[in-house]
C-alpha cells in the first residue's frame, strides 16, 4: 500500500514527539520521497507547488527544531550530573538515583 505524504507527516511528527530518533530519520526520508513522487506526478507549473514546498519546509524545520531542542535538554541534564553527584547518598549508584527522560 502506498501511503500519502500527509500520513507519513503525521507519523514523523509522532516520532519526533516520542523522541524515536531512528524512526525520525527513516520517516523524514520516506516523507521527502513521497512528496517527490507526488510532485513528479503533477503537471509542470502546477499552482499547488509553492504550497507543497512551504509545507515541506515547515515540517522539516519543525522536526529539526524539536530534535535540536531535545538534544540541548539532554546535554543540560548530562552537565548537571557532576553538580548533583556530591549531594547523592554515599554508596548509591548514580544510575539508580538519577533519571533522564530521553
């Protein structure tokens, strides 16, 4: 079954929000390929081309921005480990006392 690029877009957005980065990569490629196939099937000069281009740009910019934001949050959390470690009870493993949402 051939999925439309709008269906793939929804899956891509869900993958970004759930931080499933391997899925994000796969779906971003699938999304672009689906859009390309759709555009190739249009007549030259089709008036919907600028709208499609703007939609693709918005989806990819949103995805990129969200992934960068997630990475920045994760980096911040990692940088906090040395600052928090002295306050942890002696003898307890750091992995057992600190939780990261990644």
